[in-house]
């Protein structure tokens, strides 16, 4: 094993995160109570503690008031479209050069953040979905994610409103990914994008894809027999089969190559409990990957579940707020994804180990939580931590030392 020759410090990580945020978000704070550097420090501290901007102002000794910080942030945030463009530039900053040399797999998914209030201006700015966390209203965001040698970078971010067509969502993310210089080898999409318009767009864009097919039609136990994609689950062997889809108005049709994967499930759970072994059938709508095997299709799509990890880590650095402002909520989501990209950059460029052929990554030498703790430490060393509170009652005499 090679002896370490260099060190990485908390100050370096903080300066890198602040540089990327300041260079691409380009906020202009004109106030005297809350300067730009102080505002960034408050945002980083709130993200590290997964708390609100108000709590950050109360916990830091030399921080301005919470009202001054909120006013400074709201006054400098651009409109939603411009803010989204700036955040995408920040996400694309610092990508490893190896990602720009060869085509890579890209995953697209949707994250729903529960919302319990009223919309700020337009009811359509919220996403309506199935009940989750006791609500069916959400602030929704679609992201595009690159999968390469254990490194996962968020390349594109887009807000999703209830009336947005799925084709436009996929098209915007694919266009933003290509603007970063990344070449898409194939797309891995969630089953929510399984629709005629999305498949037609991807085929016209000459972009190979893999996505799970939604089971529709009559089930196998129906008296008239199965139909639709349910009929594909009754085939006796794994294989490829052409399937023609049509929209609900029966106006547009498209043919996809359906990958049918049949496999016997495990005999015990992860906890060791014995279960009945059952036959499992997976249906994948594909295009442009027919030359691969069915095992490759299944194992390749399993890599997409890494994007679920990114959403879990998004909540580890997302500032909490009760504001109705879509711009403010988008800013907090983009900041969390940008901090995660900084951590992924450290893992690839600084913390990876030299090996013959390719570098070794994925060694948990510095977790995302530790990066956030470093940011918190640097900010507290600068602004100071509040360790005293004004009260109306004195300390009890019997408790005095």
C-alpha cells in the first residue's frame, strides 16, 4: 500500500464548495447586515445540520438576524427558469474528464417532496400524485444522473409541474446532459416514464433506453384470458418480443422490443427467514440494446437504483423551510445536490487509490456526513457558536458549583 503524501482539509472543502456556488449561482447581495460570504456560510451551516435558515442565524454568534438573511436571499434569487439554468451549471462544474471521453449510462428519475401548504401563485406549480406522507401534493424535481465506475454525479435538475408532459421532461434533461459534454450510451428510466410519447421521442432522438413496462390489460386469471402486457408474463421462457403500444386515445402507436426475464426468486429473505420460492417475471421496454443478453439488461437496470441513494443523500443536506416560494425550495434542493457532487468529486479526484489499469474508488474514507461536518466546523470557527441564551429566570442557587 502506498504511503499518503498529501492531505485534504476542511477549509479546502469549504472553499471549493463556496467557489462553485458563487461562480455559477452568481448571487448579488447589496445589503450591509448580511454580506454574500455570510449568506453562503448560513446556507452551508443549515444544509450541514438539515435545519432552517432561521435556526442557523440563532445558533451562530456573529450571524445577522433571520429576517435580514431571508430578505437578502429572496432579494437576490432570480426567477425560476434562470435559477434552474444557474444550478445546472453548478452541477456540471468539475466533472471528471474521463466522463467526457466515452459514452456512459445515464439514469433519469423523479423525486417527490411532500408539501402541506397552499401554492404561491398557480395551483399547477405543485405535482399531484398518489398519497405519500399523508398528502398528495408535492414539489417534484426530475434529475439526470451519470453512472460510471462507482461514481454518481447529478448532471441535470428540473422542476416538474403537474401539467408538464413527460416527453418535455425527458427532452429537457437529455438536452442539459448533452450540453455538459457527456455522451449518453443509454438511458435508464423509471416506470413512470413508460408512455408512448416518451418512447417516440427517444427513438426520434436516437437514444437507446431501458425502462420497466407497466402491466396493463386483463390479468391471467380473467375468464377471457390475459391481454396487453399481462399476456407477456405468461410466456414459458425468457426472450425478446415485439410489442406495440398505443396511447389512451388510440391515436399514436409505437413498437418496442420487450425483454422478458423469468427467474426463480430466493428461498430466504435478507434476515434469513425461509420463504416460499416463487417465479419472478420482469418486463423491460427497450430500444437500441437488443444485441445484449437478457441477463445484461436485468443487471444493467439494477444499477439505476443508485439514483435512489442520491435522493436519500439529498435529504441529508437539504435545508428545511416552510416557505411557499418555488424558487427558494429549488435553491435548497440544488444546493444539496451540488454539495453531494463536491463529495463525489473528492472521492474520484482526491481520495481514490492508484491502481494498474484504473483507479480504485468507493472506499469509504470520507462520508457525506463527514464532509457536512467539516463545513459546519469551518463556519463555526468563523462566526462562532452561540453558547449562551438570555432568560427571565436566574440559575437555581442549589445547582451552582
